[in-house]
């Protein structure tokens, strides 16, 4: 008990020191009408604010202007706090969307992000492996031809769910591989509680922030459905419960948005009859009748961390702040926030000091288009404190508490993009890891400008033909070989096995060698001599010493018998 008392006193002392670091009055009026505000983001901010106030005291310490200087000092410190709290010092743009980026979600660790667009593609980003080109590592189309309305990560970050215009939302792992889809209901059953799935398009999806096995979906069939991921693909069905809203008036209604409270106990749904209805796991039910005009879509809902505050965004251009203890009227209604997208998001800052929503770009009085933007509101004062302009319609937005970065989905009819607001000094991880990395170089990035341009024409004449780089110059042997390949019938006879051209084949070369050694070949042209005379000059020698006839017929026929010449006419 003593330890608890000491800890409580230490916390109170820290709160007092932080309170002293912040101004006690806001606005130029000062005085008793101003309200105090306890905002403790971190010690560094409190020290900076305290130093700024001391500097103002030193500058404005003389004369009778003390009262006015105190009021101006309070206004300046308030502006400093607001600008310092919102990470908007730098901006990164992720391009490549063919249509507007309608939704985005970052897992709790801040390592991966899933972004959906109206072209039906979910793009997955890995901040640890992303380069400065800010390209996704994978793009998937859960249902071809259906726009993506919502994506959300599981509490553990190992899966995400995507809701498109189809009846069946799909569940994927963190690499984008589809793990399964929810069941589809029977459209001919009128009682929605008796169907095992949606019988119309799904409009929104949220994962239970504490239970990794439970998912809530909203559909145009007028029902909120709870699913158990562990029974995904099971024949018994994965639907756990059906939450059917109360009808404010007879007729079919649609549930266009849903949201979980931070403890997972409350589920809110936005209905097209203009109501916002809240369901509790304890069985209680809250009905906000007339929260928005009937027939308008409630684009987004978001609970505060205190569990008592609810934000509702509608297509009629309004944003309502609700206290769950008062269902009759909102605490504040913000108007003139135009939007034409059914996915326009409303959300909170990590410490619930601010809440934000996006607005569309509209035509001004001169006919030109104004810029869209992301509007920030102060929770204590319930007024707009800052606006970050975007060149196109601002649709989706999420502020990640760990990264301290704001991811904004924008787009129009020409295309879409994803913008990331961050502060290099206060934001950590996420997009800051990618903007500092160089893009992987490719072979096409290197170009030589000092090389002479050469045109290679393979069919040109040999005299005008350029030799390809990396090949040796052809000699006479290569030319002969190429000729033989083109026309094998015309074989080259004067080439040995090594490819050397000679005067003839191997046999002719041997004959020439023998004749040359026997002095048969000389400088005279022996081919022009008379062959008959060359033979007859050996006749006497052959008659004296016959080599072929005498010895063969010496015993059987010692006297030669030669064939007599036949006269014409004897053959008859």
C-alpha cells in the first residue's frame, strides 16, 4: 500500500510540473473566460513550451503592457502546441493508383500497410523493405471488378480482411495470400437472422481490437454480422451472430459503416434511415434517432478511448460529436465538410486530443476547383484548429500511434494517390525508413555517352559490314567454313583436318612427295610431256627382262601367244 501511495504522489507531481509548462489561457481575450487544458505529449514538448514562455517574459517585461503581452503569449504558445503535435513537417506521396484510394490500414507494429482503391486492387507495402520509389511489394484483387470499401488488420498483424462490393469479404495473410472468404446468405430468406451470410454488398469491416478471431461486417442488407475466423471455410459456417438494427420507420435500410470501441465491448453502426445505433455485449442498446438526414450514408464511425465519445461522419457534409450518455443531441455538429465518397473516414489522434476527417475539392465561384484537405479539430474546444490541403479529394485517413505518421488516401476521376504526413524529428520507422534509401539501380540506368554510335547490318556487303563487339575478325578459313555450312554439296577439297587450305587432299600430297623424291618432279612442266614416248623408251628393257609375262608362263607357255587382229567381216 505504501508503494502505491508513493507512486500516486509521483504521478501527481509530474502532472503539476507539466501543467506549469503549458499556458492556462487560450485566445487573445485571456482572463477568466479562458479554459485550462491538460495535454502532456512528452517531456521534451513541455520543456520547449516552458522555454518559449520564459523568452516571452524577458521580452515583454517593461511598462504597462503586461496584460496584453500575457494574452498574446498564450495565443502564440497554443499555436506552437497545435503545430508541434500534428506531424506535418514533411510529406511523401505514393503514386500508382488508377482510381481514388478509398481506404488504408497499418498493422499495430507499423511494419506493413494495406491500401485499397476503387479499381478493386489492394496494395501491400512493407516499410522495412521499401525503397525511395515507394512502390508496393504486392498488389492483389480480392474480387475482380468490385471496388474496395474497407481493409483492417488483425490485432496480431498476421492477417487482414478486405470488404469489397461483393457479398463475401475475404481474409488474407500478411503477404496477400487469400485464406478464405465468408459465407454467402440466401437472398430469398426475409429474416436476416436465419441467413448464414450477407445477401447484399458489404460496405464496411472492422476487426475486434482485442479478439483476433472476431470480425464485424456491415452490409447493404441491413445487418451487422460477427464472424469467427477459426471456422473460415468450415461447412458449419463461420458466422457467430447477427445484429439487426431497430427500424426507425418501416422499410428496408442499409448499414453503411461500423466501428468497435477500444475495449471491444461496443459496436456502432450507421444506418441509412439517419440513425446511429450502438450494440453492447451486455445486451444494452443505444439509438441515436435523427443523427443525420434520412437517405444519406453515414460514411464512418469512431469511438474515443474514454468509451463515452463517438464521432459520426455523413455524406451530407456534417461531422457530429456524441456523448453516449446523451442520445438526444450531439455535443457539436460541424458543417460545410463536403464529401461525395461513401468511405470518407473520421478518426482520432493517438492521445485523443484531436480528431480529423477529410473533405472533397469543390468548384469555387469562378468555376475553378478548390483543393481538398484533411481537417483537424480540437476535442476540448470543439473547433477546427488546422487543415492540411490536398490537391484532390481527401477520403481515407489514419494516424498511427507508434509511427506518429498520418496516412491519407486521395484521388479523383483521373487517379489516386496515398500521402504520408510525418515529422522527421518526431516520427520513427514507417515511411522515414523508405525516403532515406536509394532506389535499386538497374542496368538500363547506365548510359555511355563517349562511345561512337555504330549501326550493325548483318545483311550488308562484307566491305561495309561492321563487326559485332566481342567477336574476332573472320579470316579466309572462317569464310570457307561459312560457305560450306550454307551449301554442304560444294565441299572444299583443299582443306586438311586442322582447317588449313592446301593444294589438294592428303593422297595427292603424298604422291607429290614421292614423285619429288624420285626426281620425277622438277622445274620443267612434266604435264606437257608425251606419255606414249615416256612408256616406249622402256620397251627394250622390258623385252630383255620381262617381269610380268616370262616368269608367269615360263613352264606352261614359254612362247608368247598374242592375240591376232581381227579383220572386218570375220565375225560373221
